[in-house]
C-alpha cells in the first residue's frame, strides 16, 4: 500500500527489477511515495541534474510545493563502458549524498525516467552492451519512490494513475533508450553541424514493439 501524501515510505522497498550477482551497491535518498488516491493539481518537471554541481535550484522547487515531481531524464551523468557500471554507481552515490537533493526528496514525492547519460552511453540505444546493468541500477536507486510500479517490461516504461474517478491524472513514462535502433551517422566528409542524419528505414524504432502495443 502506498504511503499517504507527504509521508516518507517507511519500508525499504524491493525493486521490481532484481539485482544480479556482482552489481555494485547503490545509495539512494529516503524517497516519499504518493498515494494513488491523491488528486493532483500541481506537478513539477525537471531534468539534467549533474552530480557535483550546485543544486540550489531545489530551494525554488520546494517553495513551489509540487504534489509530485517528475525527473524526466539525465538525473545523473554516469556514462560508462565497463560491465560493473562503476562510474554510474559513483554518480548515483554522489547524488544520494547531496544535501539539496536529499532535502527535496524529503519534501515531495518523485517519479523518474531515464535518458542516455543514465542509460550509460551518450546518444545510446539498444546496441549498448551494458544496458542491463543500467536498468538494475536505476531500479535500485529509485526503489521506494513508486518509480517502476506498474512496469510492463521489458525496459523501464511504466504508468501510474492518481486521483478519484473524474479527476484522474495518468503519468506515462516511456523508455526511449532500451529499444531504440542505432542512429545513422553522417558521412565523414559531411562537415555540417550535428553527428546524425535522418533515417527513413521503416524498420527503425524508438520505443520498440512492446511500448507501441
């Protein structure tokens, strides 16, 4: 059962995605959960939280008193190329110890989704060899927040619904990394801006068949 609004989750929740032997331990703040009966009228959004940089913006967020805050991606920057994901684990640990983020986590329920730098590879998609490690770390860091509750899998897409009938808000978090087809890179002799070109291949996908279904 979800905790009442504004009440910290007392139990250390188990992740919906099991950890594997050899996974690095992941520190996390004490998240709050939002009761599914809550009628939402004020939601905050944010993204691109770089660990180690000042997080004073959380004071303004807390002052706005959102009932729910959605972390929309790159909530840490932990790109990695090793099978243990040590760099990503260290990034999570640094964020978990940040006083401003800890205060924000104690002040409002949060839900999260990822983007490439949490996935582990800049501009990465389904080709990333260590995405399974990143999935488990994400699930471990956000355990207890309500993130991933309602996961349909595979990947980390999930949906949550809040509020009474007639006043409901549905939050749908889509995974745009786990299944995304490889991007088409520019030819070496193309000196225009950017690294990629449009790709009209109808077999290419962003979300994969399961999320579309």
